[in-house]
C-alpha cells in the first residue's frame, strides 16, 4: 500500500499567520491527492481534491499544490475556526490511504 | 441536501459480528461509488472498503479483508458493512462517504457510528 507521511504532526500559530502542511507519498501518485479538515467531534470535510482544486464553498485562504510524491496544504491567513486536524488522502491506488494527520492549534 | 446517516454501531464481544448501515438521501445513490472509513478513538483515519456504483467492484483494506463485506442496495439507497470475527482493534467510529472522481476522494461524509469490541 502507498504510505503517506505528514509534517509537522502538530503546529501552533497565531491568527493571521501562514500555515503550511506537507504530505509525502511513498511512491508517485500524480495529482491523486485530497485534503480534509476534521474539527473536534465532527466528521471530516473535504477541502481540496486533485492536489490543488478547491472544493466548492471552502474559503480561498486554503490552497493545495504539488504532484508526484510531494504535496502542500497552505492556510494563507489562519483563522480561529481553522482549529482542526488536517489529513491528506491518496486515491491513486485502489487501496486508498490517509496520512497520519496534522493538528493545527491557535496560539 | 446530500445526507448520509450511519446506524448499527454497538458494543460487541471479540469474535462477534455486526452489520452497519448507511442511508443516503439528496442525490442519485446509484450513480456513485461509496466507501467506509473508520477512526479508532484518538487516532487517525483508516479507509476500510470501497464499492462501485453498481456493486460489481469491491476493494478492502488488508486489515479487514476476509472478515468484512461491503454491499449496497440501490433500490433502498443504502450501503452496508457486514463485520465478522471482530477484534478489539476494530473499535472505532465508522463513517460512510460518497466517492467522487476517478479513484475516489470522499465527499460528503456521514456523522459516524461507534463500534466497540470488548468483552
């Protein structure tokens, strides 16, 4: 199975700051990568698919980039409501896998 | 609006069985593939199983292959997960999610149903 790693595992930032999360795949996955936001006690929510396509209704401060093995999720100006854990997911393989998650805290 | 509602979660003993259901509404269920994804308490997300829109293609994570069976009834707009030979490590919130695009990203997700495997 394709393994995804994320860094950092957690990040604490002030509102208005830029936050960058990295996802690395154990083999090339083209652009078959999605990002999800999971707030405490809630189901995950799709943010980005195809590595860089913003899901309808998602604020434009979220953006994604990358292809092959290295991907990035960026929050351009962190807001208090962005407190959550963020997961990447590959769908290149029939055995779909998630990264371990990155917890974003507000300072 | 698009909605997915899981049910069937319960406390079950190791070695036992359980059947989860996911009721879909607000979209043409038979047009979409579906998946089950689980999350152990305090842990990350683990994709469990996939079924194509017609039900003809199924995929399973290695951790559940041979024990879990995914199925669907398009006439009832429902997705199922039959879980046998349950283990303590199967304890998790189970989510159903609609598949999108080639290969599948997941949107939306249901609210989840808790399965606890304990003696």
